[in-house]
C-alpha cells in the first residue's frame, strides 16, 4: 500500500522512524515533509500535500492511506480534512484507530507525536492500515452524507443549517 506521510518540526524524528517501519512492512512511503528541522515551520502545506496525495491515489485506483502528525495531531487533522474526499481521524488509542476505518472509512490518520510513545503510535498506525472498511450500510450511508455535504453544501432529505 502507498502511505503518504507528513508532519511538522514536532514530529520530524518520529516521521523518520515511522517511515523506516512502514518501508520494512512493505509499504511504499511518500514523504511530504519536512525533511529537516525548522522550529518555525508550518504544518498545513505538508499535511495538505499528503492528503492531496491520498485523494489523487484514490481517484486513480491506487490503494493509499495517509499519516499526519505533529505535537497534538489536532491542527494536522484539520489541515488534511480541508482536502475534498479526505476523512482524517485524530487517533489516540487502539479503539479509535480501528473505529476510524470501520465506521468512518477514514483515509488519513492523525496522531500527536508528543502525546504517545513511538511504539504506541506505530501500533495505532499499523492497526489503522490493517483494518478494512467493512461497508456496513449505515456506515456507507453516513460517509456518503459527508461527501455529499462536502460537494453540495447539503444532505438530501436532511436538514442542514445554512452558514
């Protein structure tokens, strides 16, 4: 599987170790940066580029997921979720890693590199990658509603307030 990875300065060392782990697991890793430490770098472009990579691969029929992280994972998740078709989930334990895939068909995982030991974060990522979306009707319906809103600003048959 192709895995798109992005971080900021807070997760640079983690990113390097994670990429090595993913490569050893047989995944094709695409590093969206940064590649060197800069305490003043900005995560949005790195994470948006990783999310764009996932979205392009999905469009082209390539099996791909994304991993974004920073100090907390919050901003990185927000950045990735700005890309059409991306469902980025902030993960903090094994359950949220598997449920993100099983219930939300998440295609990007976000983790706080300063919130977890490396071994735990790698376990969450491995679970996320290994967990398929089972396609239960209720989850397919809900994911479709998110996509519909993203494209149209509404959800057919549902009340959605206007901005």
